[in-house]
């Protein structure tokens, strides 16, 4: 890639002369905040920017010496494969094998060759045991692995992974790392766009920063793990009767294959609690029980304060047509909103036009300034830059409100020091002490 510039009709240049070279078996890790141009970068190298968005694209993009500007979109889409942020979006059919077969037959126009391609990628990425599974039964890591395997059916030259660690727990991160190592082994050029980049630094051959449409090499990167310095202080909290805002008393609920059994939890006024558990352990179900969205089959949930639940996907929170209406709905004042980015947003803007990071930061700040005293935040750090995570962690620590945070990765605990740590595992809750 040489001198790549892109601008949409009637707009300014989004990408301003990008130079990038990625060899066979190399991994280029690109980091950048919201609005830096990552989405446009992906659209440009897949020819979507010019052919679908009618953008002006200047410069040279070549794969193996072949200029993509001289090739059709059908050619490009088989040579450059993109695994999107939400891997579920890459799968069309409900059963894994059906989905892979549909795509493989489209590529090879032969059932024999399609079956051979599926057999190969299934063995390489170790997904043979998942072929008969419904896609909605897959964990986050399994979904990523299946999506990456699907991308390899056409034997592409380049695979682009867009936020591959988003929503993944510690096990899922390991699965994606293994998949990237396999891509390297098979001489595939890999481009990774990731906020959670520290977990991938050791796999990257080059690290680049995309900022304000300009791509620059990063030579000095902090390689320390996010979990460095995080420990557990084994203390148990004590409560006065008047201070208790939330109680779970022998709460049980069964939803499909998930079983929550005789859960007990006491949360005092002003408490800060993080509920840690791998994906599928039941954290979201637990928070919905606490919020009153679900009812327990046995036991009792006692709430002594107005409660607000913030879901993993921030757009599911929005119910109003503008940001100002969202502010009014929770009883927050415009002047009290603290994050600089939130203050800069147009209050007449639709919340559904916010980027992922903007949406998360907005609803977190909104909740901290709302009339609600008990806040439930389901995976609030997903899809955010390290700087934004630190800011949100600081705001949660400073507030006098009672906070419960769900976390599926130990790397997020570094932003929650001083929080009570409760683990949800095998359907039970266990007090672990405090994050230190």
C-alpha cells in the first residue's frame, strides 16, 4: 500500500497518504481510537470504499504485485477476507457446517472440493467438533475461530481481523491467539485492528498507530500485561443493617443449559463490586435477576434503591430519539455530564449514530449522573481504548453510587482496584476478597 488516500463524497480526506507493507506470514497490528479511520481503511483494502460508498480512492493497493484497482470486487473479496467485530455477522446459516458448505460451494462450484476445503480448515483450526453445532451455542472464542476458519476456505492472501478480542473472556483470547499463530504458519498476511492490543503484541511483526487518518510506525510499545500488579486481598466485608441496598437470598434460576444455584450476595451502600466469570457463566443472567428483568425460580432478590442496568451492547440501552432526551429520561442534567467527549457531543444527535466507544462512554457517564443509586454495568470495558478504560475505571471509583461490574477477563481488573471481587463459576457465587 502506497500513498493511500480516501474521502467520501462531499467530505474531507479520511485517510491521508497511508504506506503499509505486510509480507507473507506477517502480522501488522494497527491501533487507533474512534474516528481514526480504521473502518475506512478496511473498506479501502477490500474495494468497498470505492465500489459501494463511491469514495475517492487514490494511491496504490497491491497484493503480490497485482493492483486491486485493476480487479473486480469478486476477485478482491476472495483474496482479502475480513472477520468483523461481531463474528456472528460473518455466519449466515444457523448450523456451522451448513454455513461453511454454502460458502465453500460458492467458491469452488464443486461439492467434492467444498467438502475437502471444509475438512482442511476444520482440522487446522480444530473446529471439527463444532460443525454440527448451532452458531448460537458457540462461545465467543469458538465463534471467532469458526469465522476465521471460514475466511480461509478461499485461501486468501490477507486476513483482516477487526477487533478480534472484543467480548472475549480469557479462554477466548487464547483461542484467537492460537488462530493467529496458525495463519502465520500458513504464510497468510494478517492485519489486526484492535483496542485490546497488549494481548497480541508478542505476535505482531509491526505495530502501527492510525490517528487522524495518518499511519505511523510504533517502535516503543509498553508490553506489560494489563494484569500486572493486580492481586486479591482476602478480606470479607461487613455491613450494618441500614446500609444494605441489595440482597440475594438463596436465589436459583435455570435458563436452558445455564443453572444458577442458591446464590447469596449482600451489597452495601457505596459498595464497589466486580463479578468475574468466563463467558457463559451467567453474569448477564445474574444482573438481569438483580435488575428485576428476570424472576428467580427460588429465593428472593431484595433491592432497596432504584436500579439501572447497562447492557453489554450499549445500543440496546437507548430508547429515545436524541441524546438530550436520553439525559432527561434518567433525570440527569446536561451540566453535570463529566466526560469531555460526552460534553462535546451534540445533544440533538441520535444515540444510534454514536460509535461503540462513544455509546459506552455516554451511557456510563449518564448513569453516574442519573437518579439511580444502584448501577449494574455489564462488561463496560469491551471495545474501548486503554485510555478510555482508565477514565471509566476512575469515574466508577470516585462515585458515591453503588456499583456492580461484570467482567469476563482478568485484564479488566486492573481498572477496578479496591473493588470487592466475587467469582461466578459453576452456577455459584464465591467471595474472593478485594482487587488490589
